[in-house]
C-alpha cells in the first residue's frame, strides 16, 4: 500500500499526470492499468500516490479569461492562482501561459512565464476568439489549468450606407446603417447627428435610436444638402462613421412666370418662365388661362411642355386673360400666376385717330395729316382718277405712324381721294378727299386813288387822306402783306387796314403791314399823305413850298401821280394799285415864308 498523499484527492491532478484534459472523465480501470495495475483498479488514494500528483503544482484558482472592463482593442484579461510547490519539497518550479485559436490548444504559443496571477494580454486581433491554458511545473510533474476562451476586445464597427433623397414630401432623407457592437457585444451609447455644414459644425441630434433605418424630415431645408455622422460606443471605446450627405427632398419651384402681349402676332401673348425640377422627376406640368384669376385654374389649355417659353395664340385683339402655371413631382406642387394679379391683354387692333385731307397753303397743294394708335406702319395711297383704284402709293408700310404729307403740283379743279391703312395687330383703313388749293388772285382793285388838300396851313403838318377802299384776295394762304413803294412827292405816304368798312378799329398807319391773316379775304384800307416842313426838321430849305405859285420861290401846288405805289402780296401773287393822285398846296403862304 503506497503512502497517503499530502494533498487532497483530485481527479484533475490524476488526469494531468496521465496527460489527459483536467476536466476529462476519469476511468479508474484505465488509469490503474496505465499506472501498473494488472488486476483490479487501484483506489483513489493509491492512484494519487502512484502518480505523484499530490506533489505537483495545484491551481487553487482556475484560469479565467474575460474581455470586460477593458479600454482599447485587441485585449483579454487573464487571471489565475497556482501553487507551484504544494508540499514545499519540490524543486524545478516553472509557469507557462499559452494561447491558441484552437479549442484543443493545438498550435498554442507561450505568451507568459510570469506567475503573477493576472495578466492583460494585448496586441491581439480585435474580435477574434482566443483560447488560453496555464501550466504549472515542478520536479513532481506538471499541472494544467482548464482551457478557457474570450474574444479580444473590439470597438463597434459602423456600416453607414449613403443617404438617399426621400420622396412623398418635402425635406425628406432616407438613412440606413448597421452596427456591429464589437466585443464585449454591448453598446453603451449611440447617436446619429445632422448638420448643414460638411465639417459637422453646429451638429444636432437626428435620432438616438439605433434601429438601422430612419427617415429624416427637415422641410424647412427642402432642396438643401444635409450632412450626417454616426457615433457608437461600447466599453472598449468609441467609433465615429465617415460623414455622409444627401439632398433633402423638394418639390418643383417656379422661379419666374411672366407674360406680355406679342407685338408681332395679332391676338397672341408671349409667355416666359423658369422652373427648378426639385429632387424628383416632374409628373405634371400645365399652363391654362382664363378671364379671371379663379377660372384661370383649369381654364383654357395653353401648353403642357415645360420648355421655358410659349406663345399663346388665337386669343383675339385687346383680350385680357390671367395665366396659371402648375408643376408637380412626387414631393408636391408649386403654382404661380403670370404677372401676379395683373391680367395680360393682347395687343389691340390699330386705330386711325385722325385722318384729314384739305387744301394746302399754296395753289395746287393738298395737306394730309394723320395720327394712329397701336400701328406699326402706315400706307398712304392716292386716287387721282376718282375710280377707286388708288393707283399712286405715297407712303408704303413705313414709320412714323403719325405725321403729315403735302401733295404739290395738283390740278386745283380735280378732287383727289386718299386712303390710309394702319397695320399692327390687324389693320384698319380710312379714306378722305379734297380739292387742291386754288391760285390766289386779286379783284376789286381801283385804278386811281385821289388824295386832295388845298387848305394846308403854314407851320402846320398837313395831311391828305383817301376814302376807304377795298381789295379782294381770293384763295389766300399765309399772311397777306401790303407795302408802300414811294414816299409820294417827297412827303410820307402810309396805309392802314381793317376787315370791316369802318374807320373805327383800323390798324395804325404804316409803310409795311405783314400781319393780315389768311382768313381775311376782303381788306378795307385807307391812304394818308403827310406833309414835310422845315419846322419839324424834315423840310429842306430852298426847295420851295407848296402854294398857289403866285410869288417868287414858291413851287406851286403839289400835283403828281405816284404809279404802282401800293403792292399787295399773298402766296407769291402780287397786285399793284396803279395810281395815287396827289393834289396839295398851302393857301396862306407869303413870300416871307419861302425866302
């Protein structure tokens, strides 16, 4: 019978001695046979004594391996307690901690020989499952710990898919992601942030829920690029995703929509607009029109082609309409009226406001004046034969559209017809006729006008005046002029006029009158001869004085004829009064007056 061991009976010690796994089932017969028994198996005490297990190292605290409460990746914490000399009599003590990626510890490597009861294993591949076993050795043999395992610490990993623009409303972005919690397999925090800035400055939380899918809604920033970042933390540390972005969904936008009447096509309106499609394809576009804001919605169809310009035709001249645009995509609809609340009126048809044909200012002339509205060009034609053919074109589709024309060299006795056509958004025609101005002529001229005064007084400024005569001007034009062409025997001859046969209201006496209007066709006039005397400084001594001629130095009475002394002029036609008879003397002059 062997000596009793100095240690507790232990199946694991016997298994260690036999080279088995410490936790393997112990077959006593097999173990006894391996230790020399030939018959019945040894008892436990005999096995311990025979194997020497009681003197080999003893793991009082079996090996453990954990990855909790560790900061940083690729780490495992191992702990154990082993008594390398249970009896205090053994030498040759050593310790080895081995690691393997295989559960049976094949291909194991020793990572430590320090029996310090605790060791943080570092430099491992994050997330990989590692197996560990410790071995204590002395002269009596070796004892193995249990094989334990743990995954090397690992940060969370983030798979953040590219965000996509949402549909079904404004300001939508669809986000999807997946998180591997790492090891230990538990997150301590998660956050998904958003920002308007690519560097995530000013970021705010988009969602705290790690559900792998989120529709972000920011309608106030429709059409704007939004930036996102995910942060996941476990006990090992924090992982931050790359920054991703997408455009928030938006409906179409009508940037501008204007309209104006066509200046070249009758009954047409030119529409122009600009739109932004938004983040989804356009599903509907239309422009309609109506006579009010209300009935423009769904009114008369104009176009469903969004090409930025359209001419609405066939509306009619001078017609007012409102124009309504609508554009839709999966996110919504935008609408706008052209020119806001102002109706757009097609160009009115042209009008001829005035068209006057009248005799001109000179013989053989016709004056034509015209004024139009909304016309681009005018055409003026003349009918000289009164057969309605208007065979002569005077103005042919030209501008200006307001103006005047003078026709000259026409036969005064022929009526001339004129046709004016104003063209714009349509055309309008007017006709008028007139006789040319007739030649100016003078009638009722007198052959001789007599001026008589035989009672002139010494030292007086004596005058002679004629009776009131008249002259007729036919077809006058412009101012009529009358001129005195002689001073009438060394004195002063003048004329005055009136449009009635009366001395009252006549003009002042003058040598030249130019202000007789063309409206006056009968001119009443009167002549006056004024004596020149030494006393008023215009008489030249030595020439004698007008008297009865009865004493030396007198010149005798004034008795003279002034031929063509008056000239009447109008429209270049001249009439000269043939003679003015002058008969004057002073009846109280003495010889002393003329010495």
